[in-house]
């Protein structure tokens, strides 16, 4: 077994896509042979691929995606290990760990929520919300307040991620299951973030408002208000002024269809 693991480690040290795919396939076979608990030491090898930079090594992007999916096969114990990885300090590994937690789904919601509440680090909050936003389960309503808090943050990256996450929650959570106070908070904070000095935040606020409307979370009056605002940003109202940022106008154009009653 030691010889086999040494050979496997050599494959994981390679930078060749074919070697890394072979290594991942070997881990997959080992999990099916010995079970998730016995294969636990192999998690460290697989998660070492989380440090791949897919922008620098575009040829390894499919390998990274395969590694992220593979960790789901290790069983429930992998969730706390992935949550712990959110503190690695390496943005690539943090992003990959959050992506893996998002793919795991509803079982990761409470561990991620606890991580957010127990940490005061805005960077950790960013990756927690990124992972939560990837979960396509109505149960993310249990974390709905975290996105609201993040969207109000003075920290740009957290505010940006949380503003986008609200829209993802709007897609996953059925109409009328969001607490009225949270939903009103979403609407108000997104309206506020439409005036954010950062154009990325403004664009994401408009996109999330469109998703709230498109999935039935906004009232007729709120949709009318947003229609007026979108037309203003596009320069198609009586003021004939428009937002200078194309990305904001693009999101306003797409969201406008959802604001129509």
C-alpha cells in the first residue's frame, strides 16, 4: 500500500493533465474498493489540486473541476474538512473548497452558516456566501440573513459577493417562504447598492433585483418602482440620463423584462 501511495503521490505532483486524471481515477477506484473512511488519507492529495490556477493553466481547469466533484465521494466527513479549508489564505483553494461545498448541497448549509457566525474575517464570510450561493436547495432559507448582513458590509468583496448571493437565494427559495423582514431587507439593501460607487456591485444589485422579481418575490408596486429605476439607468425616461457603466445598463436591460407587471 505504501508503494502504491508513493506512486500516486508522484502522479499528483505532475503538471501534466493526463497524469492528474490518472491520479484522480486511481483515487476514485480506491474509494470504491476500501470505502470512504479508509480512503480518507487520499483527500489531502485530491485537495492539493485546489491550488491550481485555472486562469494560468487553462489546460488544467477540467482537472480542477473533476477534483472538486471527486471530493464529494469521500462522504459526510469531508464537509468539516472543506469548511476548514476556507481559512487557507489561498484564494484558489478557498474558491475550490467553497465550490465543493456548494455541490454537496443542503448538508453543507448548517456547517457553512456556523462558520460564518463564528468568524469575524470578511474574507471567510465571502467564501461562505460563495458556497451557499451555489446550493440549489430551498433549505438555504436558513442562511438568508447572512446574505443580507453581507450586502450591508463596508467591505467591497463581501458586499459584492453577498449582493450576488441574494439573487441566487431568490432562485432557490420558493415564493412566500422567505421571512417578510428578510425579503424587505433584501429589497432595500439592493436598492441602496444600486448607488454603490463600485460598478460591479451596482450591476449585481440590479441582477439580483431582477431575479427577485422574476421568481415572484416582489410586489406589483416594487416591480413598478424597479421598472422606473431601470428605465432611468438606461436613459429611457423623461430625464434622458443613463448610467455610464455599460455593465450596469446591460443588467438593467435584462432585468427590465421581469419588472413589467
